[in-house]
């Protein structure tokens, strides 16, 4: 299991590459060209620039998160053809520079939803929080405005300002969109791009919906075991894979994440590992990685990866904001580094138990 760390690039991240390198077991950064609008080609020059920034620290750029999908592809509109061709070109360019995995999502309009970026917790730290009641009664434009004002002047992945300027139009376009139709549009996209991914040695890894249920009336198609099964069956190829994210799937406590790991491990090139506390009313708070701090048994999830001899990439996902760190919401250094040490400790214990048998 290869440890990676999400990094937003020079000038767009509070965490230096030198500090990331110092985290034990670290192999590479998970990166993206966040300033390139969805649908546009990632140039070789820009990709080479990132590679040249990262490699001096002994880190790789094997995993990209994300090459975002243009809304025309999700909507199945005629314009999707040109955007799919651009996506193919981007994959070919990434393959030339050694990229092995591309994480992406197929969530309409929003990539993820929370209601509070800095919810104070009992120990004085703050964390990302989702509150059902606020979502039920809020205009999406108001939520966007609040997030942009509270993001510490750092970009929020999945909340690109240019795209979100057109919220009313986007919601109108999705009127009448069903899960079945959205699933058809995903299948069409995969049928077009997976042959290119195979050609250049890249594994596509779709990220689950976050949270794994409908928000603002938008359809969701990557929210449970059955959804994942349908997706890997759309195109039968090792390049058609899953980003297994415990935190995104976790708010639905019926999702058996260790079972998903054991079932789909051959099609999981990338994993996000984090914990959440789910409350009785369905609200949820992001916690430390410790199993006892949340509703997910992170130790059992890591054991499942160990049981199947997982060889893919993982990263600690969102962390709390601790020790007065000033950082992008969910993406500070300290708590994510603590998360890695917890994950690696569980992994080492599993390895030791195997050796003692």
C-alpha cells in the first residue's frame, strides 16, 4: 500500500513539499492543475512543470485528483463529444509523464457538500461538518457564497468559482435528470475514454458521491455497493476502477466498507481513508482517523486492505484543523500526518500478525 498526500501546488498550498517528504512512508503527491477549467486540455508543459517541482523531493506524481468532467458530459448534451476528445488528449499527455491513476467524479454541479468548514469540536479543534437541517432550508447560491468567504482565500476543489457563477442555469439543465439517465451518460463516457486509458497505462478511479445521497434534488449514482458494481460492469477493464473513499461512503451506515474493499480490491487503484462521526439525525462530523473517535472502524478497513495484499495508492483524506494551523479546510498537515501514522500502525500490526501465524 503506497502512501500519498494531496498537494495543491506551489502558491496554492500552505504545506511545503519538504514537509510532506518528512512524513514516514510517503511516496508521492496527489495533484491537479486546479486553474485549468473543466473540459480544457492539460498541456504537456504544465504537467512537466509539476513533475519538475515534485521529483527533487524524491516524490512521484503517479496519482492525479482530479481531471474534472465537464457538465456537458454528465448531462449527455451534444457538446460532450469535443470535451471527451479533450479528456482523451489530457490522458495521453498525463501518460507521457508517468501518471498511473486518475481520480474523477460524476457528481452533478457540486463535487461535495458540507455546511460548515470549521465546526468547533469538543477538544477545541475544528473540522468539516454536514447538517441536514441547513441543507433543507438553504439556497445553494447562499451556501456557495458562504464557502467562498470562509475558504481562507484558498481554492476549494470541486467549488470552482467560474463554474459556480452559473448555478441557476446548471440546476435548470439538470431538471428531469434521473439516476438511470446519469448512469447512461457515465457509461457513454467510460466507453469512450477507457480504451485510451488502457493505451497509456492509466487506471481511472471514480470517486463516490459525497455525501452518498441526493442533495438539492440532484441525482447520485456512486453511493453504495450496488452502484459500484454497476460501474465496474459498464466497461470490463482494469482501467475502469474505483476510488474507495471511506469518508464519502460512510455517512450511510448501511455501507459495509470492509466488504467493499474485499469485493472490489482488484478495481481499487486508489483509496481515501478517513473517519466520520454520524449522529442519530444523519448529520456527520469529520474526526480523527482513530476508530474509536468516529462511526467507522478504520482499523477494520485497513485490515481489509491488508488481507487482500493491497498494492495500490492511498491517502489520508480530510483532517481536522489542530494546533492552530492555518490551512485549506480539511487539508492541513498535522492531522493528516497523524492519520497516516495511525493507518501505518494498523498495517504494521496486521503484517506482524501474519508473520506470527
